């Protein structure tokens, strides 16, 4: 155990000073608070569908350990093998253990009157609450402290690369190494808690109320800028934070502009990037919109145009990748940056090179397309490559495969992109089944994931082509007040948006919208908007309640399309969730925002203290 963390607090409370705070001012002193640090092991990551396999808890007060609680728990089901590998807990080990209904009363008695502490507390507390509900026991009211959140507030990136328990324990010289066993992890969390509490004394955090409210503190500098939201109206639209040179710093959208902008100046916004952005902002520009689709589209266009430095999403739509089947006598696959009509068949887009390469590998596993570069001139004396010897290329370079035969092979890919992926995907799915049947599960998983990337790309491409073929369509959705939100779309691009309020003739309003709509000159079959914008339109069109008012041209999905492969994608997604059941378990995931570091004096940071349908 590291030294007592309460020295600075004791000195602060009992030291001499001209205006010493009273106990009432301090709230509940941390020196007298009893903490119960708890950790659970479970059969998976869902409190609703999984069960507890082990509970470990340590009771501490004033830096002293008062007691420990630890037991295995029979979850009433088999423990998945990957969980056993992670925790070391097997089904055999818990066979003779008590069930949760017998364990829970003892744990609740052990924790009675104490403040619960856990690393990534929503996980552990969520399972405990679910267990209480399952056995019909009420969840006792108790304050909860999350050491993962505290670490994000009190530590800098210079000190620790992340706030996982396995990273924090050695940083604070914990006497116990986290092992994914409940009592060991709880003991390690005790040392982490004490290390974090040592950081609080110099900051003036001496009470339980200040500790639990730490993540809700508002930077005074941010609070002083609340006046920037005074002129922002209510209703849907786009807001732009602008910097000292009137440059866009951040672009966002909301169904209620005023409420959303005001939230940046309250405790509701804890992202460090946003705190920095608000500190630089000189004014907020608001752009009211007719409805949520127009707001989302305008936000997307502004981000793409200005590339604000505090926006992370959609800044570089030009960086997407496409897989192209070249337009030549013996076509091949290549990864390109943009679509050039008339130069081949294009599949995508892909967010990164890895995804594009996975799709290419899947196609090469299914079709014997050549993988050599450059134009090909067949000649009998040309030596065949290794792929030809393996049967993965028809060796057109040697004349062994005619242009017509090769074209028939390439046509399988083109047909899959435009309408029917059956002939392309069938051999791949059969290979997955064959490898799994042979017990070669790792190889099967690699092929399966490549097929999933390919199928998603095919589905995405066909959905985009759906709107690229339509010169104009008009959509309407109820606005919730008796009127209609209207959108005019041409070649996948939103060209006009409006609202026909209750009592207004909708047809007349539509005619006015269409007369003032943006003109699109894109040729048939080509999108007039970015991929992300077209997908926003597709999602809005597919929402329940949306009505198709008028269509110019034909709006039709390809047959049979990728619908028959939906079950395959769902199984892949379900398998991926099962393989990573804990997600945010250790509090180090990338999806959680890092809260602002706690500041001492006003404006002075204390560094040492603190998609889319695819």
C-alpha cells in the first residue's frame, strides 16, 4: 500500500489560518468517509443478458483497510471460453459457488452506508443494480465515485497514455497487480484511489460533496462566455464558433440551437477540446434551417469547405478510397481516390486503405483476376506467375485464357456491384464454412471479416446508385405540429428544404420550393453530392413516417441486391460484440470523451494535479 493520501487534507483542515473553513463549509470530510471499492467479473459485457461470476470488494477509511469481501458466484450458465481465458475463471470453478441471490445480501450489508468506488463504475454498478432487480431487492442509495473519471480529470497525457486500471496501478506503485480477478483488481483500485486523492489536497477538494461533483465543475473562463449564446434562436439549424480572425473553429448542428450552444458554457460539456475551442471563440454564428435534414446537410458542407480544426468528423471527404475494376482488355483491381465515370467499375467508398485492401483480397479469393500491374500483352512465351500455378489466375499473359473468358470472370464483379453479389460471395461464404468445418477457425475468421467488408461496400454502393439514378424526388415528413417538413432531392443532393405549416397548401408550397431549388447538371447515374450527404438523405427517407410525394425518373432497388446477405452481416456484428464484451470496461476506450483537467486558480491549469448505413 502507498502512504496515506489524507495528510494534505488533514493539514488543510487542522492547520492555522486567518479564515479556516468550518465543517459545515467543508461538507462531509474525506477523512471520515468510508469507501467500498468493488470490482466484478462477469460472463460478458451486458448487464441485461450476462451474469456476475465473481465479486471482490475492499472497505477503507482514512487510508486504512477495514475489511475485504470476495467470493465466486455461480452465474447459472456456462462461462464462455474467451471469458475464461481473460479472467481465469472456468465453469468448473463456479459450479459449487453460491448463486447471486445468496451472495447479494451479504455484499449489500458489507457496503451499507459506504461510498461505492469502481474503475469504470457504470459497468460494475450496472451489474449490481441488475442483480438487485433480478432477485427483487431494492438498490440502496449510495454515492458512487468512478476512478476512471477521476483519473481523466486529475492526470495529464504526459503522465499516463490512458486511464486503464492496468496503466494506473503501476503509475501509483500499487501493491497489487490487476489480474482480471475481482479481489485483486479491487485492491489495485484502492491504491489508485489513494493516489488520486493525494492530488486533491492542493486543489482544495476536501469533502465528499466536492469529490463527487468534481466532474461537474465549470471552468470560470468558459462560464464568462455565456453571453455568446444570447442571440442564438431556438429551432433546428447549424451553429459555427468563430475565432479571433473570424475563422470557423467548430461547426455543429442541433434541433434546438439555443439550448445546444448554451450547453457549451455549462458543466454538461466536459471535452477538453471543446473547452479549448470555447476559450478561443469570439462569437457564435447561427444558421436556422427548415428541419433536421437541412441542418445536417449544411453542417456537412461547411465542415468540408472550411475544415474547422476542432471538428474531427467529415473534414476530408476527398480522402475516401474506391476499388476500381479497370477498363481495359484484361481488367484488374486497383485502389483509387476518386470516381471517373467511364473508366471502369467502382466499388466503395472505403474509409481507409485497410478496408479497401480487405475488399480487394476478398474479390481475389473469389475470382481469378490478374494481380499484376500495367497493360497486358498475351504471348505464348510469357512466363506464368506463381498465382497461375496456384490456380488463382487464368494466366491471360500466356494466352491460356482468352479475352472473352477473362471478360466473363470480370463481369461477375461488375454484376455484383450493380445488382447481384451472389456469384461473387457464394464461393467466399462456402470457404468460410469449409474452413470452420476443418477446425481452422482463425483462417475462417479472416475470410469472414473480408467478406463482411466486401458485402458492406456492395450494399453501400447500390444504395448510393439508388439516388444517383433519380433526377428529382420530393420527400415529406410530419413536423410534429400538424405541418410537413419538405425536402427536394436531385441526384442525391438536397437542393431545397422547407416547412409547410399547418393549414398551408402543401402542393403550392412544394411548387415554390422546386422553383427556387438549386439546379443540378450532373449526368445520369452520377451523384451530385458527397457520399455522406447522399447517405443523410437516404436515412431521412427511410425514417418511419416519411412520404414519397413525387418522383421524376425511376426509384428502384437492384434485384436481388444484397438483402439476402443481411443475416450474414448481423451474425458478423453479433460475433464481434461477443469477442469484445467489455468495451469500456477499463475506462480507456476511445469513444469516451476525456473531461477537462481540474484547474486551480482561475484560468491556470494544474498539469501535475490533474455511421451511416453501410
